[in-house]
C-alpha cells in the first residue's frame, strides 16, 4: 500500500517493511539449508543407485547362468531318456530270438537229454553239443544281465539328473526373484532421485523468487527511510509451504477432508478448525490484500486475504473483523478476533487455497 503521509505512519510502514524483509531473508536462508540437505541426499542416492545397478546387473547375469544350467541339465535328461528308449527298443526287438533260443534249450535240456544223446553219432559229438548248449545259455544270461545293468544305471542317472534339474530350477527362481527385487530397488531409488531433483529445482525457483522480493523490500526500506511513497511488494506464498505461522494458537479439532455438518448432509471440510479462546487475535499468515470481510453463511464473520497468483487464506468464525476490503495486510497483521462456530465452542475456521483449490493448511503451517 502507499505509505501514509504522517511521520508516525511512515515509521510504522518502515518497521513493517523491515520485518517482512527479515522474514523473507530468513526463509531464503532456510531454503538454502534445505538445498544443501537435498544435495547431500542426492549424492547419497547416486552412490546407492550405482551400487544397486551393479547388483541388478549381477543378478541379470546370474539369471542367465541359471537358465543355461537348467537348459543343459534338461538336455542331459533328454539324451538319457532317448538312450533308455533305444535300449528298450533293442530289448523288445531281441525278444523273438531269445524266446526261440529258450524254447530250443527247453526242448534239448534235461528233459530231452536222452533224445539228444540218442541223436548223437558218438560221444565226442554229444559232448560238443552239450558244451555248445551250455555256452549259449551263459551268453544269453550275460547279455540279459548286462542289458539290465545298463538300464538300471541309466534310470539312476536320469533320476539324479531330474533332481539336479529341480534344484537348478529352484535356483533359477531364486535368482529371478533376486533380480526382480534389485530392479524394484533401482526403480525406487531412481524415482526418489527424480523427486529430489524436482524438489531441488523447485527450491532453487523459490529461492530466486524470494531473492527478488527481498531486494524489492530492501529498496522499499530505503525509499521509506528517505520519506518517499512506495508501492507494496508482492511476496510469493508458495516458497513458505511448511513455514507459515499459525493464525491463532490452539488445538486442531477439525481436520482437512473430514466430514463437516450434520449427519446425512455432511461434506468434506475444505479447511481446519482450531479451538481457541474467544476474543484471541487472529493474524494473517502471509502478506496480501483483503478481498472479503463480512458475514458469510456457515462461517460467521469471514475474512479472505488474496496473496496473488490465485492463492488465498480464509479466516472464519470471527467475532469481528479488524480489516476492510482493499486493505493491504502484512504477515502477522490482526484480521479480527476469535468468535464461536455456528454449532460449537469458540474457535477459528482456517483455509488455504492454492491456485484456487483448497489444500490441507497443516501442510503449509509451521510444525509445532
């Protein structure tokens, strides 16, 4: 606002400008400290990200090795199965010859020894025939036994390979899970790093905006000290997220987003309700211009302060208002006094709108 003509008013304006300049300067320092902290977090995250990327690459390599081992073991099982099938086919194909030989042995064995003896032309011929028959029996027995041993060995080898395949498949599943976990960790760190980078960019933007406002406030202080009239300096609200002073001391009894109003007709609350002693001064949380100061249905006396860029703060349930529409107010300026809620004890209804939309005021106020 324009500086008043009187010396006392000029002194007051000078004091307010200096106070606001200190407030802005303190916030710039806080943003710089936050920027340093974010830079440290970014460096730490970068180191973590590189380590996790290495671990992820190792897990990818291990998955490939496990897959190759499973494929090799499965190929071995397939080869053994094929060998067993071949041997089984050979056994089946040889059954007719063996059967014929066994029938012949039966016919010329002990029950037919007399016939074989009587059919021989001499003892020597009979001896050779008996020895040949006995040798053929031993050969067949050996062939059968060897064939059986080969089958048993192959079946055992296939069973062992089956166990190996299952173990390798379990190992592959474990490495896949480890790879997925590593990829999730990399994605989470990457997303967090992006968030920190975005916060650093926004922090730098806010610090730049406040630096401009600080320089203008310093010029305003110099002009006021020289007795010149000045225009108000617009101080952006966004850089003060989480650093605004509370409009009144008290306990939050109604939170943002909670239902308000009678049951069945309740709507989500766009602000907060703070229990406070009736008659306590209600203070502006940020500089701006009063755009509304009058009674409003459901909110008693309501004061709305326009902070520029479609940003507003609203103060309801006031017993009275200390300002009028068009007044320029500083942070900490009295706007009115605590009154009573329409259906409750004394308190303040407080709301913040950013870009025209209601937000949770607690996220914008200083932690306490």
